[in-house]
């Protein structure tokens, strides 16, 4: 019986496949490592406004901007961010995970890593939480993306649920449970957020 080997691409392989089966935009060769590429954090975050998050319906949220002087994250809050980079992959499986330098500050990202689908296109939504207050800055190198070769046949198109994302994407699990949210407005503006707490 032939043994199947699943292989991870080296940094050199990632660079050689750019514009072919890998797109990273923007791309900076200084962020390549021996077997991954460092992605950066965009300057916006989302935080949920519900006391209890409901997996069967959409949840309200508001946006935060990370200023140049930084933003201090607080324990007990889930922050959703996204990568600055848009990526696209064909015939490979992309996986992102937090950088160890970030984890050693007590800031954890996408626990267990995020397994992308072959054919995924878009930015990556990031789930961040911290164990003590930690200050972050826009466009820091927050996570790393790796690429794995696929054994066997795989459909080229990724799931449509998060495909072609160019913004932070809250959970869409409620769609799996039959909730139609096409006409639902969930983002709270600043004035509305103030009224809801008064």
C-alpha cells in the first residue's frame, strides 16, 4: 500500500507560486519564514454588544478603530479583527495560526488555528482574546499562514458562507440553523451604543 505524504510548502515555495496558485496582497518578502508567511492586523476590531451570544440568531456588535498609538485589549472580551492582506489559494489548503511572539504576551488568536478551504478568497477574520491587558497596534504582524498540499480530489470552490470576505465577519452559525438575516441591521453606531447604555 502506497504511503500518502501531506506536505507543507516552504517559504521559497510560497514565493515561487505567487500569482499562480497563491495570492497574497499586499506581499512583503521580509515577512516570509522558512515555512510560512506573516499576516498583519487591520486597524479595525468588532466587539459584540450582547450579554449572552445566541448561536441561533445574529448578534449586535460595534466597531473599534485601533489608533496609531495603540489600543489596550481587556480580558473577558472577545475581539474580532481581520488581516490586512487578501489571500487566494488554488489546489492548496491554507491554515492560519497565531504567532508565538504574540502568544507570549498573553494574546491568543483563533485557538487551534483556522483551517481554510481550498479555493478560499478573501481576508481572514481573527478571533482575539487576552489573559491580561495588552496593547496592540495597527498592522502588527499578528499571525502566520501556511499552505498544505492536498491528497486526493478536492472541489476547487470553498464554502460560500465566508467566501470573498473583505471585512470582519461575525459568526454566521445562525444561517446553519435556518435564520434569514438578509434584512437584519446589527452594527451599532456610536450614538446608538450610547443610547443603549443610558
